[in-house]
């Protein structure tokens, strides 16, 4: 998401990045980049004051659901306390604060979810993202909370993988894969999400927005579609129920998001999975 935003915004805005352990790749057209530990309140205040941004886009998180479940304190520190530090700094300089939350704040029992739906997370990760949302809403007036389903795209080498970049090499190696087929979501490309964030910045849109694609899929149908678009045959895919993986953290059954507000207010159409993957295939690094 970060690299897509840099590519989308750097022609019209001065884009300054921050990083924790891994410095951004040289190829990213950043004006400058600063090391930052968002759990260090003093460091956050100092760096934000030095940059003095008009807009802060907060993407940093520990987002591995199973890691969060067994490392609740670490998840709380980064996802909640880190967000509070950034929101406090944004408040002090009067910046528009854009926070990337997650569809995991919902229970999965009453999809598709609109922005005003009641959050009821079923795992630690979702709970920390909900608490972070509440911190943002309490501290700030100029905020935008974005809840997104799974984001797909080509990440820099130092960044974490996503469903596309994790599974594509395994498909190409014809690895046997057992994929959950009873949990539902509607993924979107990071490039489309970046376009929507640009609209939020340019139009000074505040409140909550759901970013999601048109198609409701399972992990199995998503990976099967990736194989088809990238013309990979044969594939060794087996659909399984979520109970096949008994040691994983709880997941909501259906976290499909309604993209209605994204379409009507930002004029970003919810794209089909096929169209998103076709564009990604054409733009492969």
C-alpha cells in the first residue's frame, strides 16, 4: 500500500516516508524518509513536527492474525498505542489523519458491511484495530478511517507479502495447497486503494470508508483465479473447511464489505477480481 501511494502521489505532492527497520528501496520516488518507531511517543512527536505534514497516512501495523493472537501485548503496543502516538502528533499540528484499519473489526455474521455497521471483532488483531479506530475518533476531527479487505499488489522486497505474492510462486512451483473455502471476503488491489486515498486527500473527505472489490471470494477461489489469470497449469489446489486448520486464530465467516460509499462519494468503481488481476499481470515488475 505504501509503495503504491508513493507512485500515485509523488507527481502532485511532496511525499515523505517513515520506516522502522527496513529503509525504503532506492527506486521509490520519496522526497525523503525518516526512521520512526511509532511506539516511541517522543520520537513520533519529534519526527512529525520536523516534517510538518498536511496529511498523515498511517499504514504501520502488526497484521499477522495468528501472531497477534499469541502476542496480544505486542499487537496492542503497535496497533493501538502506536496509533495513539501518531493521532496525538496529528492533533498537535492540525494534520488530516488517514488510518488504514481492517474488515477484521467485524464479526462476519451480517455481511455485507456498510460503514455504519456495528464492529464486533472475533480475534485480537480485529480488537486492536477497533480500539485504534476509537482512539482516532476520540482525538481528532480531521480524520478518515479506511477499512479494507485483502489488498493485492507487487510489494518491494523488504515489505510483507500479500495473497498474490505469497501464493503465486507456490502455484508456479505446483506446490500442493489446501485452501479454505468457507470464509468470504472481497479483495481489492493496492493500486485501486491508492487512487481512492488520493480522492480522499484532494476532496478532504472525513469519516469512514470501506475499500473493497466487486467479487466475493474465498481463499480457494481467489488463488484459483490467480492461477487462471497468470496461466498456470496444472495446479494442485484442494478446497478445505476452516476446521482443517484447527490451530489458527478465529476468523469471521464473511467480512464482505459494501463499496457503495467508495463508489458514490469517491467515484471509484468496485472492480472485479479478474480486472484487478489482469492489470497486475500487465504491470508485473
